[in-house]
C-alpha cells in the first residue's frame, strides 16, 4: 500500500512509498484511509527534529489527524462496515503507569506511551490502517468532509475540560475567552467557546484574509494588537494560549485577571530569552487566585467531546478551515507552507 513516510530524525526523507499491509496485531478493525490533516508536528518530524519508527522498521508512516471508513470490523465491536472512524493518537504505556491504567494516557507519568505517526507506532497516512476498537471513535456521517479536524478538536476539548475542573475550585461563571493564535487549534478552541455561549476574542498576526472572517462568523472579535494590550482591553476570564510564542505568553501572564485561568497548549522553542518580571506575575497570580496549566493530547473523554463539538458545529464553517486538499502523491505541495493556509489535508483515497 502507498503511505506517507519518513526516516525519523533524517531531514529530507519525507516520501510516499510502498509499505506492507497493516498488521492484524495492530487491531481487528480494518480501515480505508480517506484523509489526513497535516499539522506543525508533521512538519517538524519531516524536518528531522524528532520522531521514532516502530521496532524493526526503518520508516515511520506519518500522520495522526486521521479520517477513515471501515472496511471490516468484528461483531460486537460497536463498529460496522462504512462507518466513519478516527483513530486515537496516543496509546497507553505497556507497564502501565497509574494514569494510563485509569484511561488517562494523555497524562502519562513515565513517558513510555506511544503515538501514531510520532512515536514508535505507524500513523494514519496510508491507504489502509488498523486500529483496536477501544482506541477509535465513530463519527457522525455528516462529518465526512471535515472529520480529520477531530484530533485538533480533542486537544481543545481537553483544554476546556481543564478550565472547568480548575474553575470548580470556587464559584466560576466565565463570560469571556481570549484564544491566542488563529490556526486550527485556536479556531476550534474559539468555536467551542462560542458553543458555550462565551464572548469570544481571538488574537493573531494576520491582519486580513480568511482568519478574521472565520472569527467574525463565530460571532467573535478578532485582534492583532500585542497580547498585553488585548488582555488589558478584554480582561478575559479564560485564556487558551495556542501559539507557543514567548511574547504572547508573557503578555497573557502579566495581565491575567482575578481568578483568571490560562491554559497553555502551544509548544515553545527552548532558549528564547526574554525579560520577565516573575515577581510581579507571581504576586498577581497568588493574590488573585489565578491559575496557569499546561495541557496536551487527549483521552477518550476528549474524543467523545470533540466528536459532539464537530457534529454541533456549522458544517460550512468547518469546511472553510480546510484551505487546501492535496492528493497523497502530491505530498510535497502539502508540506509547502503558504501564507493563507489554515488546515491542509491530504486525500488518501
């Protein structure tokens, strides 16, 4: 079968090649790959920055933002032929740690987890793939064109769960959210904020084009000023930070509001130096009962919440997030970043 692969940690090794058919030991649900979302993680793996192939394989099949259609599934699995399906990205470690043993592999303590298309197990960027029934979720048929948005939606579904759990320390009725970054993660996080009835604000660098339009059509307000200026103006109860940009993080930390909750979902590059008045930030967060939490990945609860959020969304709005659809054999085009990209999708069949 044809598959998008890399030799992990080897730059310029990205290629579509013939790979063996998926092994039945990987799961007894056989899936026809339909589409694959391309994200920043895929770019970094393709650039040789990290990634780990399965034992015994030189190449890693890339891709974790999956969408497929079931070819065959065992009786009693909850799945049937032609169901739309998405595979869960992270697998619990085999030991397992306490979190993984309790179904919270997104909170793995020992780092022995594996991840499709990233760490030690093949991804979903192939014409066919297999999955275990308990590590997959069925999507509503209405999501046939946009179901590959599921994985980034699970990430922000978890972020919103963190907001709820932290907010429950005391009385908490948030009215507004600021989402930093208008990529797929940010826009989907803003979408969930709008579904919750909050006043939605989104901060990004792009001054025109599709991103401001998408925010406006959510009923939100789009900002391009500095993070600290926007924080002072909006005074959001919740911040979901999706850029990983140090100046943005600094701005939201420095201007947090009483009982404000900041969820960090963006990954920063180490080594970037900045002047930071940590004493002032600490003083404000302590005296205001503020909270800052990191959040990554998702478990089955978040996949279920993500599936509901997508089903409840305006499908035409979701389709506009996908700015390019590229055939698998034209993979190089998909990895060629363009200024107006939001989400690029590879079509697998």
